[in-house]
């Protein structure tokens, strides 16, 4: 898909991203939730 991505949550809030690759956050550690900002990386279990 080309162009900006727009996600609307169940509460009606909308988040948008114009990046080429956009990931949704499943761990809720992202400052940009519901979009992933890779905040989960330092918290990985070994």
C-alpha cells in the first residue's frame, strides 16, 4: 500500500504514519501506541 497509513482505535482515536513500513505495537511499550517505535527491544528476554 502506498501513502500514509491511518489506524482508528475502538475509542475513536486516530493514529497516522507516512513511513514506508509501519508496524502496529502489540506490547504497549510504544510512546507512539498503537504504532510501534521499537521500545520493546531493550526489554527482550534472553
